[in-house]
C-alpha cells in the first residue's frame, strides 16, 4: 500500500507504524 519511494524521511517510520496500529486495533 505504501510507495516504494520514500518522499519524506519520516515516511519510512509512518508506514510500518500505521501497520502496527491497525494490527493492534
């Protein structure tokens, strides 16, 4: 779902963080 190209340095942290948040509930 996330783009392979990281536009922002925080993007690399935001994408996995959202995945963990959804998995957690």
